[in-house]
C-alpha cells in the first residue's frame, strides 16, 4: 500500500527563496525546504508532493487535484495569504488537515500582512520559525491525521 500524500503548496515569489530578502526569509532555497518537509514526511510514513506557483489559479487547481487524493495540505501561500479568497474557497473544499505556514511572522510585520484569508480554513498556523517551520508543519499534519 502506498503512503498517504501530503501536498506542500508554495505561493508566489517563494521560488526566489535564497535570493529574496534573506534577512527576512533566510538563506535556504525552496528546494532546501522541500527536502526538509520530505524527510519529515518520510519519518511519519507519509509521502510529500510539492507544487509552487506564482499564479493564484494554479494553486486553486492544485487544491482541487488534491481533493479525495491527498491526506493533508501544508500551504505557504506567500502574499496570497493576505487577499486570495479563491485560495480560501478552494481550501474550504478540502476534506483533511490543513496547516498554514510562513517563514516569517506576518503578525510582527507590516499591518497589511496581519490579515490571513487562509487562516479561517486552516487547522492552525506555524509562523516565524524560518525553515524549521517546514518540519513542524509536516509533523502537525501527521499528528492531526493520527488524532
Ligand atoms: C510569507 C509571508 C508573506 O507575508 C509574504 O508575502 C511571503 C512569504 C512567509 O513565508 O513568511 O511571500 O508567506
């Protein structure tokens, strides 16, 4: 039997991690974070799939494709966090644990980052722990799946 799949979704500009504002987002690349998330998934008997897009509709499509197929979702929606209601609505149709993830702590940054339209449809949020958050988020999904 194949392992349950956790979908890791990465929103806009996260493809530039490593180059983009390292003082805020760290020196690791997105590939580094995906490797950490994959290792955590393996540890918990899960498989990890990763989708990154700079386009809102691609993230909506990825959530639709996960419905009935993936066990859980970890989502760092990037700036879509703060206004992308279509991502909110898509996630609301997903029947499984959803963990919102941020490298930085948006609550401690500019006021426009204080609102998350994803938070109301997530089981919880991990923010401000840098790359360690990727490991934490996968473990949070695994814990919720086991609960
Ligand atoms: C981010 C926080 C968002 O406010 C920002 O737009 C990002 C990255 C984070 O991981 O800290 O692109 O989601």
